């Protein structure tokens, strides 16, 4: 359409080709295909230049409107990328929420003021399910696997530890078998932490002793501090818990219990404009926050 309008305005193929910086044969061929598609002559070829037919005049009039609308639409599409807006929902595991959620919201509000962030805290397993359902756009997950439905970018790994009351005389390191011999306070299934502990015990041929189950990690640390038992949690959780000073954190070795932390989003739908721009900001911030609290991968 631009080629056609250029020929109409210039009055000849040669002048239109010069203005468009294209070869005249290519311009002539393009206009001939347009006429074949419409089944009519749009231009009358004269000894010197061209004249517009009646059909060509109608097309030129409507074509100018179409080109103007397309240019306006193009500007609107480009503006979406320059000033992104929309909703961006991010799932954060409860155990990471204290460290991640507030800095995340503040960064998004500052750098993407027209994007509406929504932070949803929950269990890592629930976050994976929400990503697959499309309930959230982005999620921080434990032991997430990159696959056909989810893209998972590993950020860090962390080792779980045995948490005992402050006065416990145990050494700073214990074996997995020694940890399994302790009466443990753990979350119930299907909590991801419980699954990770049971998986490590099963791989070593060990059986856990869990006389008490409670899904709130801060409460678990509080019960350990009060001498109600021991637990296996992230050292980060133990340190950040309100009663964290009342416990000791013992490294588990031979073998350790490790898990990965990754940033995940769905592959099954195109990422929104808000997600594309948000991911660029969220990725380095979350990586910095997480790596500041755990061991690098």
C-alpha cells in the first residue's frame, strides 16, 4: 500500500522508486501483484508517468486512511513497551516472604509505576500448581524442574540443618543418621520441607521419628526453643524466627540435605508485557536477596 501511494503521489514509477530507495523493477512487480490480487488496473501506464484509474483513486483514498490507522496502532504498541502496565502476580514461599516480599514490591512500584504487583505467599508446592493453572505469573520455588510447562531458572542451593534447643550438648555437625534418631517436629505432608526430609531419609535407608506435626515454621522453631523436640529446617528460617535465639543450628553431613531455589514462570502461554518487564527487574533482585542468605549454587 505504501508503494502504491508513493507511485500515485510521484506520478511515475521512476520518481517513486527514487523516493523510496528501492529498485524500479521491484516496485513495478509489487504494484502488478497488487493489481492481480484486486483483479483490476489501478494505474494507467502512460508514455511519461502514470495516471490513476477510478478504482485506483478509491484505493488511494481508503489506503491513506489504512496507513494512518496502522501508524497510530504501531505507536500505541511501541508505547506499551516503553511504559508497561497491567497486573503482575508473584508467588513467594512463606519461608522466604520476610526476606523477599517487601523489597520486591518496593522495586516494582518504583521502576514500573503502572504495573500493579500482587505478592502471594504460600507453600512451594502450591506456587508450582498456581503457575501451571495460570493463577500467578511468576514464582519463587524450591526444587522446581525446568520442563515443557515451566521455565525454572536456578538461583541458589541451600542445605537444611538440624535445629536443637540452645542448651543441647550435641556437636556443631551431625550425620543424617544422628538427625533421624532425634524426635522431630516437622510440617505435615504435602509440605515441601517434609517431602525433602523424608526423601533424604529414604535414600539413606533411615526412618524419621515425628511425634509432632505443625505447618508453621516459626512455631516449629519456638517449640524447639522450649525444649519440645528438634527439627530440620533451613538455617535461614531458624535465624529469622522470633525465638531463633533459643535454638542451635547444627550442620547435617554424611550426607547433607540440599534443595534448589529457582524463579519459575509458565511456558504454556506468552508472557504478558508486565511479566516481560518485571522479570528483568525481579531476577537480579531476588537472586541477590537469596544468595545473601544461602549458599551459591
